[in-house]
């Protein structure tokens, strides 16, 4: 077997196999909270809202329908101009569990969402805080099941990724990559056993935290100038001695994050430089993703065409392992079947966004979200 093909097929098997093994192990321990649980501890459901008139009524309907949980609901209207506040005020007048607070002007050095969440936490009356994005739709037992999971596992914070609704081609290509990266490269058994902040991760769309643990970690004020609450809050909870975990929120909630390509690009870009798009990290991620997901089918085809049957077979095994794991993930979290078929395109899009964000950061570019511009740190 030609040395070049031998080397390339070995790289394919190692990197593709790494992804497949970690994903399949994670899927075996990635579970939703048990059904029939009751939340013994009252929960404050906290919703930051800026220009959410299209979402907030449905979000409040789902929260108000919670069973087996004692809740209050607080919405911080963060300077909306589309009537978000009027919708919330009308709901609050009809349901005493719902409150509207009007956000203070954004201070210098603060990210808008972090400032809204900081105000929400200060207004909360209950010992547990559920931070919820306005576009998330909760199942009726979501709060109770998450709270019971926190009790059963002695956690300071638990979060979950809602089932991602994808309807356009761009959504099917890009959005599933969030869980591809999370479940493919964060070993959940180690993350649960080891307390280090390097194993901390979460989803800012749906995060339940003990108020005491939140206060010890400095709350949202501790990362006031950052974009990625889903990473920063779990890290700070761990750094201050708390335990965190991620659960399978597929049966607990659903969300349609973005419905067009510009919003997908902007939404992924705003968090990129606090995650993958760092000068040291991104080349490593590029090796893992390109080498594990894109290289195997290319090597398999080229080796087969060159008559290198053994190399083609090895690269073909790597390709099959990746798609097996990718299919298992899609079935677990109910992703659209096209997202599996388009998986290589999704990896390309993910890497393109991350590299664009990193290069934009070096040029001093800004990220824009909800009508506000932020420096890409």
C-alpha cells in the first residue's frame, strides 16, 4: 500500500473513529429527566426579551401551563420597540404569576442579554432560577423534570438543548452542528466525574441554576462583557465549587433558533470567538472536524480510484463510523434526516463561520445582534 495513502487512511480512521466512539458513548449516557417528577423547590422562570413580539405570547403560554411546579415568571423587556412590553403586561394582568420589569439602559461594558438576565435574577423571589430564551417552547412538565433532575444529581446548574426545529436548507445544514460538536468531542462521563472548568458546557436557551450557586459564581455580572452565557455561567459555577450537567431536553422543549441564513451566520458568529474561534483552538478544531468528517470519504474515493484497495477500505470504515454515529445522534434528538445526508456541508459551513469570526476579530470587526453591535473579543 502506498505510504501516502497508508498515512491518510490511518488519520481518517483515528479522527473519524474518535468522533464515532465519543458520540456513541455520550448517547448512551445522555438522557432526559424521568417523567412524573415534581418540583419540590419553587422556580423563577426568567425571560430576557428584546424585540420578541412574535415570540413572547407563545412562550408565556407554555410557561403558564407548567404542571407539578410552583413558579413565578418574570420578563425583562430590554428596550423593545415592537410592543413586546404590551403583550407581557396584558398577560401579567391576567395571571398573577407573571411580572414585567422594564430593563434599565444598557451600561457601558455590558452585553445586552447578560444585563437583562442580571436584572431578572435580582428581581427573582424563588431559590431556583430558570433562564429561558423567548423563542423556546416548554413542554408542560419541563420545569418539574429539570428541577427533579437537579435534586437527584446534586447539581448547581443543569441545562439542555431544546429540540431544534429546522425547516429551511440552511437551518438543516448549520444548526445540527452544535450538537455534533458537543456530543462528539465533550466526553460526558469525564465531564460528570471531573470538576474542572474545561469540561463545563451548557445551553443559554434553557438553564436552571440554584440561586445560591448563581450568587457565589458572580451571576451574569461576572461575564458582563461576554456573549456566550451557555459557556460562561457553567464554567463559573464549577469554578466556585458547584456541579453542572447537560441533559437531553429533546422531550422538554423545542425552539426554532433562526429561520434564515443571515441570522444563522450572525447568531453563530456572535458566540464564535468565545468558543472554537480562538487562535490556538481553531486549528485543532479544524484538524478534528476536517480530518474526521471530510477527509475520510475523499480518501476512500481517491484511494479506490488509484487502485489502493486497502486504504480505500480503511477510509471507508472511518466514513461509515462517522455516519453511523451521526445517524444515531439525529435519531436521539430528532433532527431532520437531511441534516445527516448534508453533514459534510454542515462541517464546511461551521468551519467557514468560525474562521471568518477569527479573522474578523483580528480586523476589529463587530458582531451585530438585536440591533446592537459588540466588539468581537
